[in-house]
C-alpha cells in the first residue's frame, strides 16, 4: 500500500520511467482501490491549490477563535508561570542577555528557557468516531490554550487512557507537564512521540525534550539533544544552533 | 452596527471583507445554530455548517462572478446551511430525513438553493485536515501546490536542502492522506 502511494505521487509528479508507467497503468486498470486512491490524491492536490478558499477558511477560523475567546485578536496561549507575565522579568531578561553578551558570559539555563521556550500552539481537533473522546480532547486543548495546565493534564491523561498512542495528545501532555514543572513526566510523554517515529511531531518532541534537560540542569544531555537537532534538518535547527553556542560558552 | 444591504453583503463576501463577515456572523449565525440545535446537532456542528455555507457561497461568487438572489441573503445562507445539514444527517448519522424539525420548517422561510455538491463537502474535509498537520507541513504542501520550486521552499522555510523538502513533502502528503482516510466524515462520504 505504501509503495502504491509512493508510485501515485511519482505518477502525479511525472517522475515514472516508461517501464514503471506501463506497470502503473496496468495496476490502475485492475485495481478500483488504486483508482480511488489516485482520485483522492488528485482532489487533495486541487484542494491544496485553491489558495483563495484556503485563505478564506483561515480567515473564518480566526473569526471563530476570536468569537470563542470573546476577544478581538487571535487567541494567544496564556502562560502559567508568573515570570512569563511579569514585565519586570522581561526587563531583567533583556538586561541579563545584554549584560551576558557584553561580558561574553554564557546565559543561564533559565535565561535560555525564557528566550527560546514557548508552548506549541494547538491545532484544530481531528474528529474521531468517538464523540465523547473528541469532547474531552477539545476541553483539554481549550484548558491548555487558557493556560490552565493542571486541569488540562487531567483531561489529556483521560484521553490517553483510551488512546495511548495518539501522538499529538502525547506531545501536548508532555508540554503541559513541562508547564507544571513535572519534567520527568514531560520527558516520558515526549519520548513516546519520539519512539513512535513514524509521525510528524518527532521534531517538536525532540525540541521540547531539550528544554526538559535545560530545566533540570542536565546540561550534557541538553547539549547532546540540541546538537542532534542542530545537525538534522529540523524546523528548529537554527534555534538549536543558537542555544548550543550559548551552552558551549 | 451599520445595516448592510444584500448587495453590500455579497460584494463584501467576495472581497473577504472582515467587517462584512462579522456582520454576517452576528446577524445570521443564530438562526442556523437554532436549526441545528433543534435537529440533533451541537453548537460545534452549527459553527462547522455555517462556515461551510459561507465557503460555498464565496466559491460561487468567485466562480460565477455574482449570485442572483431570489430572496433575502439571510434566507439564502439559511437554505444553504439547511441543505448541508440534511446531507450530513443522511450521510454521517445515517438518518432517513427528508425534512427537519417541523416547527422550525413552518416558521422560517427557506428556498431550494442550487444543490450543494458532494465535492464541495469533500474539499472541506481535505482542507480541514490540512489545518491539523504541523505548520511546516502545511506550508510545504501549500507552496508546492502553488508550483513553488523545492529550492525556493527550502530558502523560504530555512531548510538545509531541496532534497529534504522533497522527502518531507512526500511524508507530509502521506500523513495528510492518512488523516483524511481516518476522518469519519470522509469515511461516511465514500460509503455512499
């Protein structure tokens, strides 16, 4: 099946050799499933190319979020820890970074966390065939967005009781534990995402695991973790390089 | 809030004007919510259906240039939403419905708008699932669909190489396709 899909994409990209093309066309004729898959790929491409409707959909989603939060601006995640709110802390951070760079001193782990850490934004919920579970997950995500992490974690864990391998929920649970300063639990949840491998949240889980090591002052592990990210193709590669430079000073 | 004429609403909708959209939500959403709440649906269902109705009308405006309303805009959007909800009840919930809650049907005016195409609803499922995958994946797939070359995507998104963009694109696309196939609404549609 996976090979079929790879071939479908190559077919749509006009990347099949003559021999592969002949075989694909024969398979296509014989298999209604393959035909249905090809149609799905084509329609998905069409949906992706419809930038006007996609843009309009984004706009309507923003409006929905605004009306849910009752605010005129896009929902922002509230941070639970007081230092995130406090303007004094922000000023202290600017001063600390400024001073550290003037004196060429390394930033503390707390400074690095303040500078680079922010919780992962919640995507819209995927519908499953279990309405009760969807409701619970939606509630957990809402609490997460509102910064009510101690409550959010209860609902995330309930979802995971039923669906322990749901990778996105494990990622949010990990970040929620991080916010609650329960770093060991955070590491466990994030490692589940990383060990699962075949998912799209591995990069995010790797990134947040690095912060767990920073928060617990396990600097050698943090170095290894960020070095791994920096040498990969990760979305966070550049920031990981910056953290590494600061850690290595 | 200023009152908009139906012409102004259609014009604003076509231009995706935020003030017009807010006006539409504050004036016409409630009646759709009532319709859905009175017919086995939740507020979330109502929000989804209202959004899909707006997108269908927007698409028609874009494709056909204009819409000749034979009734008020409120009646029109209500009728489109009603049609979408009937389809969803039949397809998703397997309910044998030909009409909705009698009481509502009697006191709210509706008309039969041009039919809501199955493809419109499938496109909605695809695009909704796109928003569920990680941001970098969304950007790679959207840019690829706009024929942006892998090299330009790598530069724009800060990836090291074109080959990584290509590899990630395949992975993201497959992930999206799997998500769509797991979507209960999609499953119900293809069972038809």
